[in-house]
């Protein structure tokens, strides 16, 4: 992944968006400029664009190790998460949805829209370790359950959910004409931790391009069987996702997936950085890792996301204090940062005061060890002022 926008900036907000990969974007833009036609047009320029889009689909499918006809390009992670939820509106009558209390706003807020239209939304909160229990999900399943939604990697705590075990639990309730769909939000998983869709066995899986250094406004959704979407229009994406395709964006996403998907060298680097950063945080007076039981190089959490709280320092104050030193972090999801609320941490049972003090540090393959050490020094200076 290439470069920083400012040589004096330490960027530790990769979970919000990754720095753009200039080589990938340049290649995608150049190819798109040479194949500028509408992929739906049947003339030669349209055929060039169609060929480029087909290549992007093939590359993305290969990186995910799935069939290319199961891949549909979208405008990003939010749309990919909305598609399975909106498809429920095609059902003749409302049923129930099971969702984690720690989900991303793109899931939670859309569930609330469906709730207002008669759907029952069953919420399963994660434990204090940020992990979901397949047994607790099982307890919520009823005859009306139509969809279960789980975030593979929590975007605030980095907790890796037991997706395979949850999938197996859901499948036990299918049969005799009854089908429960299982959607996995893979935005913080794909290209960041080892992912195996064939083992995880979701019905759908969402990916966002800008989290991997590809263009903003591009994503994809993997759909295992018989895709149907509530939104209708043209025949783009086999009629599943209408609207003229963002060919350059799709190609940049495919290249980013190829570069980062199941890259164990990057994953090992991330574990080393996370281990050193967590060890350093534990030496700072008043610092608390969330969850508290997270070990420095635990495989149960994404190495790229670390949540911590600092006694007597509200999260927004810590974000501003570090920003003054040229260090970029966040209090949590960029999609809800302006609301000044921490529903994910509260769902885990974290005390409200501690949750208010929570901040998220998130790294990427281009993060340098020197930046980690400088951030720890800055945190020591800031906490000393408040304690």
C-alpha cells in the first residue's frame, strides 16, 4: 500500500478507510479510460468495457475462491449489507431477523427500518470478550426467522466471530421447506484476516473496496444461491444490481483483493505490530484494553484493530489531543462518529463511562514500527497531563 498524504502524519485509522493504493488505482483508471464505453452497449467500445468488467469479476472471484457468477459489484459495503435485508421485502409477510448488538450502522439502522414495517428484530449481544455465542443465536431462532446477520470482524474491537460455528448452527434449523439466510459482513475481514467462504458457508458476504486501498464507492457481494434483489431496474449484474457499473472501481477492488486476500505475510506483520502496541499500552497508567482479556498476539482478534480506553480522558478529547500531534485515530465507526455514542461497547456490557473514553487504533500493512512507538510516547505524554 502506497504512501501517506502528509509526511508528518501518523495514520492509524485504517478501519475507517485505507490510504489509496496509487499503483492499483492508476492501473484501473488507465484501463477504464481505454475501455470507456458502457458495458451494456453492444458496439465495440461497450464490448471493451464488458471484457474489463468480466476480468475484474474473474479476478475477485479467484481471490475469494468462489465462482465468478456468484460475485456482484456494488457501490460499497453499505449497499452490499443492505441487499440481503431489502430482499426480505419481497416476502409476502414479515418474519424475524436475528442481528448482533455489535453490528455496523449499515446493518443496525436498516434493521430498524424493517422493524418499523412489521419485521421482528431479535438482538443477540456479544459477551464481554466481544464474541458472539452460536448457542445464544440458536435460542433466538424461531419458525419466522428469515435472516441472520453477523459481522465477521467487529469494526471497533477487532473481535473475530465464530462464523463457521454460527453457520453450522443456522443450518441445523433449515429443511422441510424452511430456509434461513445467513449474511456475513466481511468488510473488516476480507484482505485483513484469513477468510474461507467455502468453509464459512454464508449465503452472502459483503466487501468494501476503500478498506483495502481501492477506490471509494465500490464494493461487492458474494451470493451463494438464487440471488434476488428488491431494487429493480436494468439488467446490469445479471439483473441483480441495476445501474451502470463502476468498471474502474470494480477493477481496483479486484486488484486489491488479489494483493491482500489471505496474505499471511501481512497478517503475521499485523500480529507483531498489535502485540507490541498492546504490550506498550498496558504499561501506560490508566490505559485499559477493550476487551480486557485480549492477549497481545491473540488469533481471536484482528491484529489491525485495537480498542482502548484511558481513565479520565473522553474519547473525543483523546482523538483531538493525538490529532494535535499529527496522529490520526477515531472513537469508532466513521459512519457513526458524529453521534458520539458507543453502542458496540455498551452491547458488550462495558460501563458507560469506560465506553465514552474508548478510542480505536487501526493499522495497515504500510504502518511502520516507528509510528507505533511514537504513538505510544504521545499517549504517555497525554495521559500524564490528565492523571
